[in-house]
C-alpha cells in the first residue's frame, strides 16, 4: 500500500506557493484543471462556480460548457448565489497574472461557532450540535491563527491531493446515531471515513489503512458517512429504519481518506464538517458493515485487462440498507446484483461506470436512485430483503494503463473492485482471491 505524502506549502503568499511548488505540478504526478480528469459532484451551479466561474452543474457534475457557434450576446443574467471565492487570509494574494476574485458586498451569515477565515467556503461551516443532539467530526485546521496549521491544510492553485487523515472520534462513551449531515469547502472530490481495528495517531496524516483484513489487524470495523459533494443535507431515516442506528465506539480510531483539487487561482483550504445526530427513539437494531472484496491476490501487469465475476453467499435473512463501490482509476466499471436462491432471479443492485462514482446508494421506501442505464451509473430503488441462500454477485472490469504492476494492496491506485455497504439482520463479509 502506498504511503500518500501530504501536501506542504506556505499560505502566507499565493506567489510563494507557486514559486515553491510550481502551480503546474500536481500531487502524485496528476494535474488539476482538466475536465477530462476529476469532476466534482454537485447539486447546483453555485457549487461549481466556487471552483471555477466557467463551470456549471450538469448531470450531477461540475463541467465546462460545450463550445458553441458565436451568437449575439445574451442579456446578462443574475448569479444564482454570491461568488464563493473571497481572497485568502492575511496578506495572501492571487497568483501573478491572475484575475482576483470579487468579494461579495454582503457575506452569507455564518453558523453559530463558525468564524470568517477569508478562505472560500466559510459559509459552508456547520454549527456543532449540543451534546444532547449529537457529535461533530471536523477534518481540517485546529486553529485559523496558526500559520503551521494553515500550511498543513492549504491547497495551492492547480494542485490535487489524495491522502489519509488519522483521528479519534470525539465521543468519550459509546455513541449511537441515526441521522447525519455534512458540508465542505470548495475543492472536495470525496471523503471516505471509517473506524479501524488498529490504533492511529491522533490528528496526523498517515499511511492509509486497508478496509479488509490482510493479516495486519488494521481492517475496517465500521464505516462513517462519506461525503462526495460540498453540501449533503441532513439525512433522515426512512420509516422502516426508525429503530435502526449506527454505533460509534468511544474515542474510536478512525481515518478520513481525502481527495481534493484546486481549479481556482487562489489557495483553497481543505476542510469539512460532519454532524452525527442521536436517534429520535431508542434503537432496536444496529447496522452491520458489508464488506466484499475481490481480487485480493491480483497482480496485473502493464497494459493488461481483466473481466471477472465474484460471488458472496448470503447465509441468513436480513435487509440490505446501502451499497457502494470501492474503485480506482484502473476500474472501468463495476456492477452488482442479487441472485435469489429460491428462484434464481437476478435483481440488479448498482452499476458504476468510471472510478469516481462514490455515492453510497440507499435502499429504502423513500429514496429514489438514478436508474441503471447502459453506460451510466445507477442503482435499484426500494427496500431489499435478503434471504439465506441468496448470493451477492458483482462484475469487475479493470485495465492497467500504468507503467507498473497493479495489486489490490494499493487501494488508492491499484487493481481494486470491492463493495462496501450496510445491512441489518445479517453479516455479509467476503475476501476473494
């Protein structure tokens, strides 16, 4: 497994950032600023314009508008929301030769306990819930007045970072939650969070732990909610899940796998907030993590390709609550289905096209998922009962376009095609060669 190096630079001056790192150099050898690379998830145009004024929200992703034939100028249209790119703090200035972003005349109101830092995205800060309401997981600077902290979390223009932040959950005793919400500053592509059966350093970037037991004893115990867009409103459980909760052990060792990029011409601050809320009623059952890994023993040479089908048996009855894929840039597609043991019928579950489809699809009575269509990511909609004798199957298409050999051990860049999710009533755990 590769140890991703964390990004270091000065945030005192954007000019110093570029002089030290070169604004054309990207973390891990990859460069932001090309739509053909990483696309940010979105729900509205304002989220995209916080990254780049030329981007808009199209089919759930921030994209640039396609080239059009010249036409007469259209009347000026009002912006959907105030620009989200105030200048960096202190004496920071935009990169030489770049156009300075306009600062809105009226700043959006900040939530209680949030402060104005001058970095883009202050308005996304979430207020911390009261102890009776829940807990907050904060990933980002511990102080906005400490230059070392700002240096640790700043991302210079044109750069991309993918690494893992270790921490302990803030609850002193065992905590149960049922609803949650999250918010992040502009630049977030995704943040996966999990609790592990291994001790971690508190508040440090460390090598990313594996989600599956490879013999090191560092495997995933349970997931925390993931964030794949700037704002995810409060998640409210469906009626049939009113008695279902998730457990967070006291001060649980955890990691957040973070992927950020900066399409703007000013430094961005990597930061997110996630609130976990206590259940409205006493829980009657608890979610169980679903983990299904395929290709644990893969060794894929350069320019080679694999199409493989995996199968994981369901040994007792229960219900499938959510499902998502864990993939990398080498994963061209992943599709999963449920094979009914009683009839042999197939129920399509999810289809992921491209490696950056990070949503965890929920299967309940109130949420509607994008339907599964040819060439597009999507999922089943509705409740899904599991029965003993059923089989979870998934197809994986992996192509090694790198110059080295790919293995499953490197879950950031390797040959990976896994399923993660949650159930009630039954455990689903498979690690297949």
